[in-house]
C-alpha cells in the first residue's frame, strides 16, 4: 500500500506560538517498534521527523501502519474555487464529540508511538525547538484517532488535553500520554472509558531545550 500525502509549507504549519505539537519524531526502526508493542509492522514508509501532512507510524489494533498525520479539511478560495485540503493534526479532548472527530473517537482509536515531541520557545521570529520526552522510555505513546479519507488514504490526528505539570510555561495544552497499562483501554474500551484517560500527565517529563530554529528555512 502506498500512503498518499500532501506536502505543505513548514512555515505555514508552524506559524504562531498558539499551535501545539506540530512536530514529533520517532527514531526507531519500524520492526523494532512493532516488536515493542507486539504489533505486525506493515506499510511503514515514514520519516524520523513527522510534520502535519506527512506520514507517521500508528498502532491501530494489532498493526503498526503508516498513515498521514492530519484529517483533511476542505478549503475554498475567495472565488469559490477548491483549494488543497489542510491537515488538521490535533483534536482537542473537549471537542471529541464534534462532527469531525465523533465517529473516529467512538470507533477508531489508535496509539501514536514517538521518542519526543517538540514545542516552540523564545521570542517571535527567533523561536527554538524544545523536545519533550521520557528519560526512561525510548518510545512512548500518545492518544490518537484515525479514519480512511478520499484525499490521502488512512489519516490520523493526535488528541490534546490541558497543560501537564512537566510543560508549565511552555504551552497550555499537551498530548494525551497513554501509559502501557492503559493501551487496551484507549484502543478497545468504551468511549467513556477512553475519555477518562484524556487528562494531563502528572509525572516527570524530560525537556531538551535546543538552539535548533523552530522553522528550518
């Protein structure tokens, strides 16, 4: 299976400090990740750094699959012409009952494996990347939902909740981190059981504040 995806401007994807988690990385081989989670790795064409509109690896049921990061949102130009869809890569936990997310949350929840996610820090025009991870977990998982799309094939979105303790002062929202013991509840529990997991992570996170420009020109 070939994963279709849209390439969007990284400048557009990262514009503004209010945007949460528009970049993460997974620097482990697909076969290694599959073994970690007891999943069969299929169609795993994805890069180490994942941006909105690009393919990333997703644990859907017993499979590790490549999907495009972001649900396609149809756009219309000023003259009524159809524009390229925009990938909506994050879903707020308090909006999961909205039409865009409702059926995916009820029927197609997934886990997104990653080694770190990035947030922007610094003054406008000079923001740098702060990578957030776990010191003792080479790969951890965050909550996701997915669906099939006409535009890009299978697509997924990351689920966001309120700011967690380890990210205070960086952003007022953070990904929903799913502990290994909660993997089954997120993927296979009833919607209300999964919703109970959509809360800020209370443990310690590792912050790596770098000099990497947030926008690579």
